[in-house]
C-alpha cells in the first residue's frame, strides 16, 4: 500500500441506553415481528431464543470511547460513521419513536463534536410520522451538523415507494443528505419461510428485505420525483449488483406489457445514479472486484459493521485487496468523504 490510507468505516452500529431499554420492553411484549428474535437476544437475556445474547453485542453497541476506540487505534481505523443500530426506533409507536430519534441524534452530535477526528454520525428519524421526520431531518442537518440519515428497512410493513414518505425524501434531497437503508427483520408479508435455519437475519432475510425496498423504489418511480436523492445500502449492495442485469431486463419487459409503471430511466440507471453501497459484512475480494467493475468505483464504500463483524478481518480484507491506488483511496475514504460530507484530512 505504501503510505497508510485513511480508513473511514461507514456502517458502525451504536445505541443509547434509552433505546436499549425500550427495545427490552418490546422483547417482553406481544409483538410477532421477525425482529423480536434478535431484539430479545441482544437486549433481554431472559428472553433470548436466538443465541445472540452469548455474543454480548449490547456492550459493543453502547461503547464509544472504550473498547471500540481502542480497537480502532490497534487496527488503524481512523473514523467510525456511527449509526443507531437496527431496528432503530421503528418498532416503537410514532410518538416514542420521534422522541427517541431526537434524543439519540442529540447524543450522537455530542460524540461527534467531542471527537470530530474519530467519529461522524448518521441521524435517525421516525418514518411512521413523515412530517415530523422531515422536521427532524432539517434539524439534524442544519443545527446538529450530522453527516446523513439512517433508517431500517420497512416500517410497519410499508416500503419507501409509498408516497406518504415523500416529505422525508424532500427534506433529504434539500439537504443533500444520503439515506442509509439498513436491514431489519423481514416484514410480516415476507417472513414465512425465512424464519427457519437462522435465515431470518444476516444470512439471507436482511438482503431480501432491503433489496425488496430498493427495487420497489426504483420500479415505483421514486427517483423520477426525487432525481437527486441518494440512497446507501450495505452488505455489498444487498445482492442487487449481482442481479442487476436481470432486474433491468425483466423490468423493461414488464413496462412494455403494462405490468410495471413507465419510468424515466432504467433500473440500472437508477441504481448507478441514486445508490451507493458499502462492503459491510462481505469480505470477499471477488465480490468487491465485481462490484467495482460492474457498478463503478464511485459507488462502493468500505465498512466493517462493528460490533456485529470484527474489526481486524475487515481491515485486513481492505488493506490486502488488489486494486489501484486511486481505487483504494476511493474505497477507504474518498467516497465516504463525498457521500457523507466528512471533511478530508
């Protein structure tokens, strides 16, 4: 590599005690959401049917300047882009979600002000109250100076092609704020066969959930109304880059026969123009090389997915990935600086 390249990790999970406690109550409640399995494992050891409790993710999520920062120093990670961990505030009622999103955003801004050299942050909002969410977006981008936005898949089974979410997109576009769509458990309409064999989360269902949201936005014409809206997704694009040729072809056919609405651009054009994606949790050099060659180096960003993924293998992966110096700088920090408004060194 020669001189060390700045490393900005762009999907690094975090939480506050108040959100953790509210999720503990959700774990003890009657919800049948697919998220409840993971929520119980992380936030309520007495209701852990998942086995995730043994991994002690909660301590890593609440920690900022302890073990997290120590590992960042040890492995040469310059900055974490902090994100309120899934399912964020989206399992709460709209009032509670709005209040806790604002509280977490205030705490996140404090962290970023205290250590601007090490931490940046994506703000949360409550999608089930779109007008209040738009006001919160205005606040976090104008007053708190955060770096973009984070949301977690569907909200009560509703996806972002629904026009009721347009106030959110209007606010995000006005502030040039990238919305990171992070996975959560599959919605009730999808979850059935995904709940067995540990397929309910990162193995398979998360990609299905976010990929469905992405395709609905593209096929539904969201980006015709919001051509400058930028969406980020994780996990090497949630499978979409590897299926984009077929997605594009089949959508064009569906438009011709009247099964899909006419859109101004193709699915591939929307994906290239309006999406970026991170490597989080996919440390496969063949997948990364394909992603760069197929979708362009400007659309791919390095991430770890801490604490769910360990830091050292993710750092080793990107530092040993065979690429040009220009590609490495784009992957490791240049694209993150541009997309998330992080000041260059």
